[in-house]
C-alpha cells in the first residue's frame, strides 16, 4: 500500500490510474479503524480497480468542547488493517496540508443539515461537507463510500456532491454491528465496561420503535416509550429519537415506505448515534 501525505502526489497517482482507464474508489475516515470502516474498503475493492482510504481527524467538525484532542489515533494499527484488506493507497495528510494558512471557505448544505445531528451539533455538517468536498476534489475518484451508520451524513454528502457537480458516485454501505447489535464506532472505546454492557439498548429501542411504527402503532406513543427505556438504561441526555423520511428528513406520523428511525443519546460522557429502517409492512 502506498502512503501519501500531500495533495500533488495524490493527484498524480490517481491521474495515472485513471489514465490507464482504471476505476478508483475513495473511503474517507478519521482512522481508529474497525470492521465497519473495513466493510467500506471491501465494497470499494469489489466495485473499483483501486481503493484509496483516507485518514484525517478533521478539526473543523469538532466543537471546542468536543473530543478532537482525545479522539483515538493509532496510524500504525490502521495501516496494518488497511494492508490486510488490500487497500491500494492511504492518503493521510496533516492539518496544514488540508487547511493552509488563510483558509477561509466552507461548504454548507442547508435543509438536510439542520435537523437531528445538525440541531445538536450546529458546527458538524459544515465541517464534514467542507472536508469531504476537498477530499473528493483532491482525488477525483469514480466512487466514494460512506456508512449508513451516519445516515444523515450520507444524505448530506449525496446532496453536496450533486449540488456542486462533483463527478462522483456516492455509495452507502450498511452498518456493521457488534454481536449484541451495538453499531461499531471508534467512540465505543470511550465506554466503560458497565456502559458497554447496556449500550446495545440503543439498537433494541430503534428496532422496537421501527416495528411498532410499521405495525401502525401511534408514533408519539412508540417514541415516548423508547425515550423512557433509554432513560431507565442510563442514557442522558437524549439528543433525539425521531421517525423521519430517509430522503427529505421530514418528520413522519405515519409510514410512507421510506421511514427511518434516528437516535442520538449520551451514555456517560459518550455520544452514540444509530438509525434503522422501518421494515416493510406485511400485507396479509
Ligand atoms: P469515521 O471514521 O467515524 O468518520 O467514519 C468513516 C466512515 O466509516 C463513515 O462513512 C462512516 O459512516 C463509516 N462507518 C463508521 N462506522 C460504521 C459502521 N459501524 N458500519 C459501516 N460504516 C461505518
């Protein structure tokens, strides 16, 4: 695996590959890799001739009070995992390479960015949309891969690429979970053993709300019951537990066939997010 830390070398390598009529898939990450990230690499390797992973802990998507300084970093381990997956190139720039002195531009996606995580973390999607548009323009891949674990982020990035005419196919990849259902996340490392033992309640609540909604139960009652279960488990605060349209993020009271349940809640000092599709109703 080639390791590149500067933009001109990245551009040169991708230009050579694409000049040979090869296809390139990009997998942006913040490192601290787990099987969820590696499933994106696997999908890119299946679809494309070459897979490029990026590792960049992006300062502009963290608020001053958040965990930028303590975010887990272990590049040597990440490199070994990416090598094992047959990743062709790692792009791992430093902050100065991505944000040169005088950097003054930001990409903001209105609408989709304003609800759910955007309401709880107003700085977040601007930072993500800016860094992902930079990574896409630096590498000009054929396809770029993002996890459904961060479903709102995936939709924001699709909108951004379409609106800015960035010639890339944005692909979503299903969420990888631990055996008990907890969505894999680099931040799960922050959980104490006690917190970890109850964290999968988040997914159970999502599934429960999704099933009740599919069965035609009152949405408000299903959500209130879900919030009560999370509180009783120790989640506090709960940023949101909501049912929304998976494309527009419009709030829903009845199933429109594209409904999805979204949750973000804090357990101890750790903010966890997850989401689940509302299953199709079986019509008998
Ligand atoms: P991160 O390093 O957390 O910024 O994530 C990098 C990419 O990996 C994003 O597209 C995430 O949505 C994706 N990702 C993170 N966790 C998972 C997971 N459990 N399953 C699938 N994709 C994931």
